[in-house]
């Protein structure tokens, strides 16, 4: 047997996950709990996405411009061995986030901002030489804001009125062709409905600028979830397989909404579920100083939607959401060149589902490639890395097509054992 000296934690760069399923930006590295002794780690990543599309002809054509904004992500983790069986770890990161803003064409003014901070307290217990269990509490603190500009809601409302008028006129024509007299109650009812709908259409067309602009603010809210997991190890060959479940975290935001034309209630409660997930991760030595690692993670993003009461009362629909769950695959290899230098390369893949894309997250699947290096000096480790992400093409409900999009992520982290 041989011993691979390159640990998986040394390869887990905070730069990976430059973009992920749903609005996930970073996740806890539970492999850090298996670091020998006491340790802490600091990390920071900067991600620059480019997401743009071409408007459908019905919306005037032309480019949407880049609707995705760059962002930074900070993480901190620390662990300590309480005895030879029990370890305790704490994590803090920015697990979820979104920052969409259109500045060109028909969607100009459509913006969404979601910010989250996650803190987790996780314990690991070694129940046998090769078996461990771990688990604990997660606390997620989030805020959310969204703006849908006047022209988008005004246009959809006007289109609905026009369709209604056409339908009513067809009903009147059908009754008239069948010889219905002017006193026919059905005809009178349709003519009354036509007059009311026409008057409503006039009110829509002449409404003051901004009357159809929708805004919603979700006040900062913190809620708890939990993590449970189990791992099997063979330390002599650097083998570890871990299964981790993270529960959903349900936020009940105090929400302030505004849509002047419809006079919707301004204060309400909006329930939004941050999804549950199940991940299987592995690492194993395949030669002296060489490590193969990877994993697969399922996340229930189909459970995530923003369905504010006021907006739903007017439109009967959600503000935004995701149709499908995501399955993320990762495979990588690491190589230790000497006591001071090691490096890795990895590929990550999420399949697209081909469904209708959200205007606030108009991509479908991804393939990413990451590389990085670690420099070790005694108890200190410095890791740097970069990742390129090819984002899948997508089409939203209006027929606007988003193609050829990508993202870059770069990051650095520092770990010290003490």
C-alpha cells in the first residue's frame, strides 16, 4: 500500500462554483472536518459572468446587453479536535446570491438582487477507524429585492386587454350572425362587457408613467436548517467517500410590494424555500502523491420560487422561479510535485433541461474547467485558482434567446494549522 500525501481539502478552491444551479454561489467543504489537528481557512473569490441575449422581434429585437453583474464571495472555516473521536467545525460563507440588471432594450430596468450569508456549526464523530458521522445546524440570513419596469407590465396588460376585446367581439359577431335580437340578454351582456373592457384598455393606455412598475422588497430574514452526513475512509490510500444531506431552509420574508395601477396590498408575507440537497463526494489516491476526486450533488431547485401575494393576486403567477432540479457532476485530479507545491485540474457539469428560462437567470446548464495550485510552507498553505464556465443556451417565455454566454472565476485561500 502507499500513502497519498495530497488531501482533498488542499484542492477545494473557493473559486470553483463560479456559477451553479439555481442561485447557489458557494457551499460548505465538509472535507475540512477531516483535516488533522486544529485549522482555520480564509477564502475570497471574484466572479465575472457575461450573460446577454437577442430580443425576439416582437420586443423590438436587438441585444439585451450583459444582465449579470460581477460579484465577490468571502468564506471562513475553522475546526478543532476536542478529543481523538470528536471534532467541531464552523463555516461562514455567502451561499446564495443573484444580481441581475438589464440596461438595454425592452427589459431595461428589470433588476433582482438576492444576498445571503450562511453560518454552520458542524460536529464530526469517529465511530470506528474507518467510519465517521457528522452533522449540525445551518443558519441562513437573506434579503431580496426585485423591480419589474413599467413597460413590461404595461405591455402584457395591454396585450391581455386586446385579446379580451377580440374574444368579446367574436362572441357578439357569432350571436349577431345567428340572428340574435338586440334585446337578447346574452348580446346585451357581451356589449356591456365590451364597453367595460374598452374603457379599461383606455385607462391602461393613458396611465401615468411608472403606474405599472412593480417593486418588492423582502426584509432581512434568518432561518435554520440542518446537515447530516457519514463518511468511510482508508487513510493509507487517501480514500474517503462521504454522503451529505442538507435540509431546506424556509424563509418567511416580511414583504413590501408596490404596483400603483392595481393598488395591490403593500405589506405581506412571502414564503421562499432554499432547497434541500444530497451530495456524494469521494477522493482516492491513485499513485504516490496523486489524488483523484469528484462527486455528484442533487439540489431541489424546483422547490424555489418567488411568489409574492400581491403580484400573484394580479397576475396569477410567480415573480420568478426554476422549473427543474439540478444534478452537478465534478471530477478532478491533483498532483503533489514536492513538499511545497501541488496542483489540480477539474471539470464540472450540469445538464440543461431545455425548459423556459427565467429572465432573471437566463441560462440552462453549464460546463466548467478549473485549475489551481497550492503552496505549502510548514503549517501554512496558500491556494490560488481559476475557473472558466461555459453557460448553456436558453430561451425565455418571450422568445428572447440567450446564447454564447460564459463566466470567469478567480480566487485565493489561506489555511493554517495550529
